C-alpha cells in the first residue's frame, strides 16, 4: 500500500552552481512518502500499532496491550457509543477523562462547525478583534458566579492552569508567590503545574518550582497552620474534586472555611475545575455545590464540545487587572496563538448553549445519583470486592478492595507473571473484563490503582447505567479467582 520510507536530508549531491538548467525541485522538497487522510483512516490495527510503537509511545502501548485495548480500532463514535472495526458497539463510561460531556459528535456541534466552515470564517485573528473569542469570554463570564469576569483562552487544561497560577502570582507579587497545594493533586504536566502535581512518577527528576507547600486534601487545619506560619504563601491551588487522586471530595464546611481563611489572610484561591467543571458534577462548576466562589478557576476538556481543544482560565476582574490590566503588562501572559481560534471558540459557544438547552447538568445530577445508588446496591451485594462508591453527578469513583497482599493462593503463581502495575489491582482486571466481555469502557485513576473512574457523557440515560451495572454485576459475580483467571486466559488468547 505504501512504503513509509523516511525522508533523508541532502540524500543527493547539491546541483553545481553553474548548471544551465536547475532541477525542477530541490531534492529536499521532493514529496516524501506521506500518508494521506484516506490512508490514515484505513490503517489496519496492526499497522497503527506498528506506527504507534515507532513514533508515538511504545511504553504506553505496553499498557494498552496489557488490558487488551490494543486490539480495538475505533471507526466512528456517536453519542455515548463507539463503533469498532468489526461493527461492535462499545458503551463509553470513560468519556475521554471527562472531555465528552456532550457525547461524541453531537449534531448541534457538527452543524455549527460545518456552517462556520461553509461560510469561510477565519480562524486566526490575532491582528484583529475576534468576535468569537469575545463572545465565548462573555458566555463564560456570564456563567461564572461573582466577579469571575476575565478570561484567558488556551488549548489544554495544563495551559489554563499555568495561566491560573501565573495570574495569581502576578497579583500577589514575588514576596507572596508560594503555592499551597494538596496531596494526590493533578494539575497537568507542563513544568509549572507539574511542580504542584503530586506524583513522584510524573515529577520524575525534572527541575521544578521550589516555592510550594503540600498539605493533605480537605485538611483545613493544615492549611490554617501553613498560612499562619508562612506568610509567603499567597496562593492556594486545589482541584474541587480530585480526579487523579481517585475521585475525592471535601465537605462544604471545608470549602466555606477555606474561603473565609483566604479572605482573612489575603490569599488567592485557585480552583482547578478542568475535570470537575463544565457540568460534570451536576453544577457548571463543582464549587457551586458548596456556595463559595474562588478567585481564579480553570476549565478545559468538555469545553471543546468533544470536538476540539479549548481551555479557559477565569479570574476575578480585580486580580486580572492587577496582573495584566495596563498596556505595559497586557502581553505578559497571552494571547496564545491558538487560544481564541475561531472554530474552537464557536464550538465551545455551541457546547455551552447545548449544555443548558438540553439540561445536561440536571441529567448528570439525576442519572448520576441513580448510578450511585445502583453502585451502592452492588457494594452491599459484593462487600468483599467493592470498598467504596464516591463522587457526584457523572464524576464518580468505584474503589475496589485492595488485594495486593491477599490475592487468593490459587491465582498467585499466574499473577506473579503479570506486570507490576496489575498485581493486586482489581480495577485493571475488571476494566479489562468489562470491555472484553461486555462492551463497556471505563477509566482508571492516576494514583489509586484500586479505583475505576466513571465519567460517561452527561447525556447518559438510566438505560445506559443499567447496561453498565448489569455488566459489572456479571463480572463481579465470578469472584476474584474467576476475574483474575479470565484475565490471564485473555492474555494468552
Ligand atoms: C484536574 C486537572 N487539571 C489539569 C489537567 C490537565 O489537563 P490537560 O491534560 O488538558 O493538559 C487535568 C487533566 O486530566 C486535570 O484532570
């Protein structure tokens, strides 16, 4: 079909200067062996795996293979369903780590984007004012409570969080730039926010920011002590609901206490809503459940309507103006080249409208509560397997009992052959079984191997939940030995 030969630079000798007829094209400009769009779509799963290993991330492929996900090539996706190369439909309770609130290919998102393209609208308008960026910022400021009015547009959650930390630091000044953050936090992998992402693995041996202090998540006393002993702490940065940490919430009193403490100590509270925001918890921002408003917040993921990369930092106007409000400071941070890109902005504008028109937050709250009660029913049925059910709306975590030290003797020899990552972690085996035998996709959490993360699109119905619960019930009914041996068999198959 195609050779996929790598282009070599200066493969042939340059043409001598005095040659009468120059070559039609310099050798370096001869079209290399590129794949076309059609060829890309038609790549077999084997060829895709080969290219993934050669050019993307062989280590990541290892994990996909471990769970059996490497056999599936998605051909299309609509609503809550993926369709693979064999026409098999897969129920998406993973939701792209929370980036598919509207489901896949929502018709209104597709129509808005098509119209925008058909009208030859512009994308990059850095020299001119963009009506699309202005309208999106207006919509976000309208939705955001209080005076969270000033918006920076970017393309990823990490970028929005970088903007959040930077606006807070600029407003506080260098003497008060120390950031307080939480254990098991996840704020992104760019270098600034990686410094406050509590993972030894991700932080690796990078040179990171030193001006920071870590406390347990939800521990108001620890924050109070830290602020009292160290006046250089000017910023508190927390996910409203910890995602990577295993779907962890703090009670309303914590958030109310935090708000009061920050006000009293003149500390800025940055709420990372990249995962919990855009309606996932049943409110647009998860902090709205607690009746408090942060000084700065950040959104990404589903803000792109499941179709594009869009992220936003939203700051209180006073803070933003202090940081970047004058002509001399306006360009210190932003605009980002692709931050206000036309089609992404109109996609986000349409996504926000759809969320309210289709009452997706109401649905997330109601159907999410139903899912939680069904999971609790299974917990009562399988107390030896399910340890906890947590979260709200469609940001839910299902924690399995820790079998790392107590796997049944019968499966220990087979287990010892498995990858370190899987040993003792029921969630890997169960997630794999749900996909393999029941066509249901779920996600895992970064730091807690025993937690399955359930983040279906906010359009999910009770019937979808029933299908997932029935599948989970069937998997759990086999007990640990069957769950593990089925997994090991599937590895051999
Ligand atoms: C809470 C939170 N903050 C920040 C990020 C980083 O977002 P991105 O992967 O788009 O850079 C994530 C990503 O999962 C997240 O969950």
